[in-house]
């Protein structure tokens, strides 16, 4: 099996947010969530909040 370098958990959030700035990456991230047989509603909030953070938004809550 080929070893794939991964980010440490300390830097993973920063890495994830930086990668989600690419629209194709963000679409793939959301699509992966939506393809689950029975996605957990709590994860939907997490996925969308990560994408919004990458876009520079601060919250899912309406003003």
C-alpha cells in the first residue's frame, strides 16, 4: 500500500478550509456528504459551515 502524507490534526482544519476555497473542492466535499445513504443532519451543518468559512462567511445563522 502506498503511504500518503496527511496533515496533522492540529493543522487539518486550516488545510480543509484552504482547500475548500476551490469551488470544485467545495462541490466535491458537499457531494460526498449528500451521497451518503443516510447522512446525519448534524454533519450537514458542519459541512456547510466549513464551506461558508472558506468563502469568508462567519455563520450559518441569519442576521
